[in-house]
C-alpha cells in the first residue's frame, strides 16, 4: 500500500491527476475505472487541464464507472451518467460507446448487473479510481458486503442516503438502490487509486490502512491489493500515524 499525504483537497486532486495523466499519455491504460461523488471532482478538473494543455486524444480509451442509481435515467441531473458528462466526458474525445456505466433504467436490473460484470471482466480494468464512504464502503458495497461479490443490485445504507442527499432537492428523492461493481470486481483491477479528503473520512481511512480486514468495513480489503495507492489529504489521514 503506497500512501501519498497531500496538504489539502486541491493538492490531492492534482497529485492524482498527474499520476493518471502520465499513464494515459504513455498509453499504459486502455481501460480506466471511474468514480463519482464529491471527492473526484477536483481530480477531473485537474486532469482535464492536462489533457487540454497537450491536446491529448483519448479516442482509444474505454472507461467503466463503478456504479449507477436504479431508477434515474441518463439525463436525470443526479444520475451518474449526467455527473460523468458534466465533470469529465464533455471535455474529452472518448467516444460515447466507450463510456460505460451500468444502465439504471433497465427493466431487469439483475440481468443488467450480470451484463455489466461480464463487460468489465472482458475489458479488464487497468486502473480504478475509488472514493471512500464514511462507513468504509467502496463502490456502493456497504458494510457486510461479501468480499467475493460481483456486480449486483444493492440497497444503499441509510447513512449513504443521508450523505448523498446533499446532491438532491430532498432526501426522499435519493434512490434507495444502485447497481455497483462488487468488491471482487474492483479487486481484479490491475491498479487502484483511492482518494479521500476531509475529517469525515478519517475514521474509515484509518481502518482501511491499519484496521483488521473485515467485511464490516469493505475498504479494508484494499490492504490485500498488490498495487494500491492512497492519495489523501491531511485531514483524512489525521488518525493515521
Ligand atoms: C461513487 C462511489 C462511492 C463514493 C463514496 C464517497 O462512484 O462509488 O463509493 O466514492 O460514497 O463519496 P464522496 O466522494 O461524495 O464522499
């Protein structure tokens, strides 16, 4: 586990962008795994600057997102399809058919989860970006999720619904279910970069780095990944020696 301590959110975002950009430029990544949420927004802003500075074409890149809410259409402003378009895809030349996310509107979400799992497995993720839930979740794999889990339909924990309510008009609007890559799916990725910022992530990050590996705190499994870099700011690392 490599840990990079950043001074603040901006520095965390820049260091992550520099790392990923270098690999993109050298075409060491064919398939890039992406995350949504508050944490990676600065990372997207920074990497877009680097891509635009060099006019780097990414028309060969495939991206696979970790998750999507069930019941939100791609053009719903809170869907992860819309998030990705707003924060990243509109600025780069990755072809639409190479921007892959689970379909939250599928009439058969379980079948959709299986389709997405197969797709991600066949593509093989070179580098996966992750955020961390305050309860230690990765993707939407909430506490208690099996480490052997593949992509599936999951219920969001009440604390996750609470945390995500900040992006919606009202808490009742936050979807209660999502399709998420499973923990086993995530762990198959060749490299992982976990981003964490702010004091509210300190407890979970401490467990991820130094805690017992337990399904009660899904992120602790990352201790067993062979190529993981954690880039976190001082506040998120405040409980780690
Ligand atoms: C997002 C995802 C989630 C978030 C996590 C942290 O695609 O899978 O695991 O990374 O909930 O969210 P923020 O960054 O909003 O604190």
